[in-house]
C-alpha cells in the first residue's frame, strides 16, 4: 500500500454523555461503528479487553478504564485505526 495515499477520515459522534460505562460510536450517517465498554461493563457480556469485530460488523472496544471519557475514546479510536486502516475523528 502506498503510504502517500490519504486515508478518508470518518467523523465519529458519541451517543452518551461522558463519563459513562459504555457508549455507541456513530458515523455521520448514524451507523454504529463501534461500541466502547469499560472492562467491568464488557465482562457482563463476556467481552475481553481489546478490539473485536462482532458478527454484525460493529467493533466492540473494551478498555481497562474505570469510566469512558473523551480521552479514553480518542485513544481507543487510535487503536481502532490500526485494526481497520481507516482514520477516525471524534466530534461532539
């Protein structure tokens, strides 16, 4: 892949008010791209820490954090970029 090719930036909007325990992250067309959970919340659904892609095509992001904040989401989106090779920008 040519590293000079510019990646399209996908604008991500939260659906919850931070801080929270989980949140759906949606794109400009209101499609859920990912759901981010604290580790404690994710364990309720048998999720482990990290990023996995569900059968529905939505990424499950489980972070080892007491709560979900803007900073936690921004860091998680950087990790998601490595998995999807797409660029994400959190907007509020």
